[in-house]
């Protein structure tokens, strides 16, 4: 890695489409950790240059942490702004901005509280900071450090908040787990409805196309919801995008109020012929907006890069994409987390770099 600082650019959005559908299945629920209420989006200033001094984020910063063979690394995702995240960008002098960001948020010895599946999972301690060796956008500091984890935590990926911003929460029940029925029966049924309605090609094998299914606590109902990613003619990770008919489907399903099935409340279908490769997976979930409904952090893989997105439920109850940090000329390149013998990230293949 090289010491600090180069350049950064603005993010471009992606299009998502909403759909509804349902099927029957149920299993146990769980609680999630709650973070302190962040300032409203209107209270968080953009990174603009005022009087020659570029503004730093004025609200808590959410971080991504991953294990490595000799410790762990941590990188900023975005500043918490209401129920969404604000991309962290330098619009002025990138060296000055990055240096001030490290001094304010990522100093050596700094402690960060880790979360996995909505619960506290340990601590990350900063040993040093640098910039990625490869060109990347957004070009943000990366910290290396040590993990302090309970013996029963085998995850390879985490969400993190500075210790001062992290909540104090009681012990929680075990997080919901996906079941074979959910993965093998319900998720493909909903995926087939989505694909047929768009006139896209169905997979030759639903088992091979099913890249990830993850249960998460849904509000106002006792049973959890779930997310699913299906890939046709593609793989979950950076790399070639497959044939001309390759596409990806990501959706969120929550139980109906009468508990007889599932409503598909959010769908993102990406036709690679139109969008290029965009293969999403859920990294983890956390209620960072303190609205009793966890937000979902995703990694989206392109052909040669990856970027973060987030999906959450707004004040009107509708699910939508609330964050994307992909730059116009590509996204981040992050080292892939080391694999462990235990349970890794939220599902799928963790990691962000080729």
C-alpha cells in the first residue's frame, strides 16, 4: 500500500424497479442492534469547499471491515444521513481532505465497534492508514489493524462505527437463518415471476443461479424477511459478464401481515446488455437510522471493480435504494477477506477485488 492521497470523483446512480408477489413459508425472528439517531439528511452538509477548507462529514461514518491473513482492514462507506448514506468525496484538494479525514476519524489507536447481522461482534483497533495501491474511486483512506472478537465470532466481514457513535445494547437473540425450504423452494418461485414479467431468459438450473439468500428481521411482523440474488450467465464476483443474455435479479421479500406468504417489496433487475455487469450481494444489515427496520448494505460487482450500495425502507414504508458510491469511471478495488472455517459474511462470496 502507498501512503496517502490522490483523487476522487462523483458517484452515479443506478435504476431500480419495484414489484409485488408472494409465496408461503415461515421461520423464527430476531432483534437487531439500534444505533443512535443520526442528524437528518438536511443537517448534513455536502463535501463542499468553503473558505478554502473542505467540509468533513458532520455525522457518524459507517465503515466496512474485513479480515485479512495478518489482521484486518477498514474503509469508509458513507456518512449516515437520516435513513440513507452520503458518499464521502473530495471536491477540492484530495491530499488535504484525506489527511484531515484520517486525523478526525481514523487516527492510530482509534477503536471501532463491529457489527455482524445487526449485533455487536467485537472491536477493530487502527494500527495505521494508507491509500489503496491500485487506482480506485472513491479514493479513500484504508486503515489496517487488529480485531478483538469473542471466540464464537467467525465472520469475515463486518459493519463498523466509531466507538463513540456505537450504541450500548443488551444481549440479543440469535439472528434468523435461511432454511433449505426458503432457498430451494420459495426464493426460486419469486425469482421466476420477476424474470418472466421482464421477458428475460430463465436459468437452466435454479440451484446454480441462486447466488445468495439471506434472512433478516422485518419490522411489524414476527417472522423475518429475506433477500435473494439470482444470476443468469454470470458469477458472484468481479470477472467476465457472461453472454449477451446475462442478467441479475436482486429482491427483498417480507411476510404478509396475515403471515400466509411473502410480498416482494423491492426488485432490482439488471440486464447486462444495457447496464454492463452488475451482480449484487448483501454484505450485512444494521439499523443505522434507528427506525426499527435494518438497512441492507450491498456490494455490487462489475467486470473489473465493485462498489457499495444500500437499500432501506423510507418514512412512507416503501423500500428503495438509498445509497450508491460507484464513480463514473469505475468503483473500488478492495482486498478479498480471508476465508475462515466458520461462517463468513452475510452470504455469497465475500470480497471486492479481483
